[in-house]
C-alpha cells in the first residue's frame, strides 16, 4: 500500500490518504479482505498524527470501502466488481460536477469543454 502525502497541498492530509486508498481499492490494487497496516504504523511511517490516520480510516469505513474487526484491525471490504464500478462512477460524477460548474463559470461551451478533455486525455 503506497501513500504519498503533500504538506503543501490544499487538500487535507486525511483526505489525501482517503483518496489514495480509495483509488487503490477501486483499481483492484488492494484486494478484498486485505489487512491494512495499523493506524500507528501508518502515522509513524508518514510522520503524521495518529488522529489524522484514524480520521482517514473512519472516512473509508463510512464509505463502505473498509471494515474493522475488533482486536484484529481494518480490512478492505469485500466488494463485487459491480459495486466497485458504481463507486468509481460516483467519484467521477462528483468530480465532474464541480469541474463543469467551474468551466461554465469561465464561459466555455460544451464543445470547448469536450475538445479540451479530449486534448488533455491524449496528452
């Protein structure tokens, strides 16, 4: 499990952790029932507060991506491929909604937005 945090990012550290683990689960890099490292271990390795990692784990659990077994730790939730695809689509829709609002505020037309997306995807 790779996690890289940026102290200069506008995104809170706990959210950076959530985003990266969520992406690894959705892409199949972290498989169902894989045990996540203990919160204290992650905090120590990343040199951040235990509270920050705990919040990230709570967010992931609330999203249904991990589960906790008392005394054993946290594990990747067993999600069928369809559920992973639905979570992936929901994330994309959420991000696109914010991006579209921004692009529209700049006065871009649908055609201009599509052309820019195609150009950036190819790059």
